[in-house]
C-alpha cells in the first residue's frame, strides 16, 4: 500500500477503536514485528488493540510515523531506523498501564 493508503486504513481502524484521542495510541517503526513491538512494548497478541502494515519504503514509514506524531500520537522521536531497507513495518497499539512505551 502507498503512504496515503496506509494512513487512510489506519484512520479507519482507529475510528473503530472506541478511543477519541490520538494520544491514546503509540506509533512506531520496525523491521521485526515479533521482537520490534509485541515483545518490546509488552503488547499481548490476544485481547489487545493493535495493528501494523508493511510499507513500501523506510521513507514512507518515517512519514507515516511523523503524520501521527504531529497529531498527538505517542511514539519515539528516535532517529535510529531499522538497518534493513526491506520489510519495514509501521505499527500502532493502544497504550494501557501494562504496555511499555
């Protein structure tokens, strides 16, 4: 999907989450879904609200992350990016007392 298609898809899914504020969510970038955010952020696989998608490029992933950070979503401003140029994912999850930002 293109950058704009991903944003549209995320916005659609966010609107169904039951939360009103971008600040209720965390946005990030990874090249490893399992290690990159499920474990790192203590996001349970079952019974928790999250989504992720493969992007076309690191540049698109960075732009998508910045789009949501600018709207108040939580996330790291860390400029270190995944070292691989392939399989770059953008992910989002609902922040709870049990998740780790």
